[in-house]
C-alpha cells in the first residue's frame, strides 16, 4: 500500500540529495574505498532506468556495499562518523530500495551477511531530536522489510521490535509531521500476520498513542475518556445534513493514516478484538468517530474496522455495539448518498450483522451487556418496573452471581467524571432488594449494602438520593421480617 511521503520527510530527503559531498576527500580520509565510490557514482544522479539496470546486473555487489560481507565493511559502517556522508548514503539507499524492488530481497538471500548489522545501530545514533540519521535509518529499515516481505527470525525478533519502538517515539511527538511519518511507516510494516502480532505485542508503545490521537479527534482526550464517550451515547444523533468535524487539532491526513493502521491491525480481530475493546473501548470510540467522520475515506475505514471486529467477536462485542447505539447510527447512515461503492457494501454488511443480532437479543441481554461493559448509563431497563419484576431473580442467579460481582466492582470506583454510574448502580440494587427481598444477604456478601451506606455521603445529590432509596428498601424489609 503506497502513501504519499509526509511533507517534512520529502523536504528533508530533497535537501540532502542536493548537498555536494566531497567524495574524493572522503576516500582519502578512509570514509569509503575507491571501489565503493565507483558503485555509488554508477547509481547516483542518474536516470531511474539506468539505476535499475546497473543494480540488477550486480545485486550481490550492491548488497555488499550497504550490508558488508565477511571481512568487507559496509559503506555505512565506514561512514558512521561522517554525518553528512552517512545522511547522503541513507537517502540514496532508501531511493534504491524504492526504485529497484529486487535489491531489498537480495539483502536476505546471502547466508553470510546480516542485513541489519550496520543499519540498526544507526537508530540510536544520538538522542538529539534534530539529528536526521535515526529518522533516515528508520525509513531505510521500513523499505528493506516491506520491500522483501521478510519474516525471518532476525527481522521478527530483533529488528522489527526496535523499529516499532523508534516509530512509537515519533507518534508520541507533539509535532504532527513527525507523528504522521511514524504512522505511515507503521502502515508499511503491517504486511503480514507476524508483523501485526508483534505490533500488538508492543501495544503500550504502538497502539496506545494511536488511540490517544483518535480520542483527541473525538474530543474526549484527558481524564476519563471512557466516561466522556459513554455520556455521548445519550446525545441525539445528528441528522444527515449535519456537517461533522473532528477536533483536538488532529488533521484529516493524520486521522486517515491512524485509521488505516488500525484497520490493518483488525485483520487479527479474532485474536486481538476482545482485548482491543477491553483496553481501549474501541467499539465505543469508533462509533463516536463514525458520527463525526468528515470524509468518505475515513467513514469507510471506520466501518470496515468495526465490521472486522464485530464479525470475529460477535458474542462479546455486538452487545457493546448496541449499547453504543451503533444500530441507530447505521440506520441514519443508510440515508446518506455515498459515492464509494466499497463503502456502501461495507456499510450494508455491517448493518445486516448488527440487525441480525438485535432481532434475537432481549432486554435482559442488553442489561447484562451493559453491566459487563463496566459502565452504566440510564438505558431503558434501569427505570422499568416491568423489567425488574420479570428479571430480578434471573439477574441474581445469573452465572452464580456474576452480575452482582460486576456491579460491586463498578461501585468500588469513585467515578469522579461520571457520578451518574453510581446513581444507576444504587437504583439497580434498590430494585433487586424490593423485588427479591429474601436475597438481601446475598447482596450484603458482595459488600453492596456497605457501599450504598457510604454513598449516602456523596456530594452528588443524585447519588445521595438513589442510595437513600436503595437503603430504604433494605430497612423496610428488615422491619417487615421482625
């Protein structure tokens, strides 16, 4: 998948290509040999077809030039102490790998050379963020791996983790240009399952910063992002004529590239989907972004990723999608006139998947899914006396008290940014006590009565009121049984 190079990178490489290098002086200083210089001059500043012909006729020679062989040192190793020459050679090598696909494969076809030996150390050339050598090195490594589609042990276990770590440092940078370079290079690397699995293995470095960018775009960065997202599910859906926008200073190009990377990762949805949602609330975040999506190309990636995740994790993630009000959103999107036929197809597939699930789910299923999500909102079951009359005992007995354990866990948290969660939990406990009073001791074993008494001292008046109502039911039945 080819993406236009970021402006900053293209400008940097162009400036380096135009710098005059005193090659003859470099030979006299021992920075490179006469033979190496001859090979460089044969492919530098020549037409692309000439460059391709020269390299393809001497693949082993050009592999040895940059990777070394036996006792022969590579030109990168010899030039490592000359920043101007090293930068020029890295840009040249990147251009050669782009122009001559056979060269990247040649790096891995020799048994007596390590293609990374003299390149990987340059990633740590300096800690100075202004030093272009680590950045230019990362570009070479990406071209080398992506061009060869290599999955060898040296790539998977050493080079790839180091490269991911370096690119992660770019995505965490406050400079949007560097962020975009890191994200685009990620996209080039996710060419196989091995690469995607390693990307996920390093997710605190790789995926986490990308999610932060998406949260910023969604306007929920900082504090309890999950609470902000869930509170957004109660807002009315925008109508089809509304022109949405993303925020947080996230540009459209960066947003698109981040979505592209996570779409590529979603091809491992069967293995990573549940954890991706547990750790990053991905279904909720993507549903929210889908409401805001400014362009068809971002809408398509959001829908395609949601389909991959939901289709491979139907039991666990479809209930979350319903809570996030994805069915209503898809219904709203069905009236939109999209020009991209693939987007229309993906939208229809996702809508069919969600509709098939909603046909069979019950209100009880919806409630269980909401509790399992770890975040309560004022959805219809909470205030329905009919729901509690029909389901209170079922809720208490469900999987040996699993729902009660989940409610207890939810109530242990302070919910500083969303006190409504505590009020809703108190409401639910109150209904359980009133409908199945003989099970009060079971609730007490989970510490729910003690927690409700504590919440009577909360500053939030809704929490105080719901905790008082719940405790009132407890006291009423305590007196009635005496």
